[in-house]
């Protein structure tokens, strides 16, 4: 059989098999999330907006905790990777992260995502994906292949969001990770009815 027999080469412009490069891009190949929503490095002046966003999500005032995390991100980290997303001239989302160059028992570098938050009025508009997209780009440029975070496994909304962004359970039961080279999967433990669950 001739291998070229199944290959269809357009003979003239306008034939059905010709690729039309002037068509709008498919959604899967359109602009990246970080291109649609401006994302920038976090600054000290963002504290008030970060506290307000966090309080609207959690219902708790955690200003002291967030101030400490912001100061760590800005002044105690060698590499600044914490970000803020803006829309309509307002900070509408943030991610606080840092890069660890290894620790006891783990030699490879990893980024650690401490906190992520999106103003509830701006949810489902790509703000969280924009933040993570830029964070992935930033840490990949540093040759960091993993991002780790810990969260309450009962926070189904955040788990679903992170799952949709490529995070998977890590080898430790409390962490989930986003790896750029390979993703590891771990089955969740099954608890017998009435058995106490670890907190």
C-alpha cells in the first residue's frame, strides 16, 4: 500500500482539508489564564486587601497571621514568588508561596504554597487559575519541579480547584503536590464506620 494514499494534500485554496489559520483559536489553545488577568509580585501595600479577601472567604480575621506570612514572603525568602491578581484596579486574589531548596530527608527543591485566596465576588472568572499559572511559570524558571501545599481534606471546593489545576496527593497524607515532570497518585484512606479519624 502506498503510504501517501491516505494523505490528503489540498490542491487549491478553499478545499475542505486546508487548515484555516485565520479562524479564532479553540478555547484549549486560546490565551493563557495569566494573559487575561494581570498578576504581579506581592508588595507590603497589599496587606489590607489580602486580609479583606481572606476574611470574606474564612469569616475570620487573621490579620496577624497574614502579616507574618507577608513579611516572611517579602523579607525572609531568598526568592519572592508570592503574587497578587488585579481586576478593575483592585487586588482580587493572592497566592503566598516560597521556594525551599531542600530539607531533611528531601534533597530536591520544591515550592510551598502557604495560602491562596480569591475575592468571592470575582470567583469563576479565572483569577485562581491566573495566579497558579503565573506561579507555575515562575517556579519552573527556577528549575523547581514541585509545588507542595497542605489543606483540610474536607475543603471540597479547594480540593476540586487544585485537582483541576493538576495537583495530586503526595506521599504524605496531609500534602498535595503539583509536579511538572510526573504526578504521583495515592488512594485516600478508607475509615471504618464509627472509627475515630485523625485531625
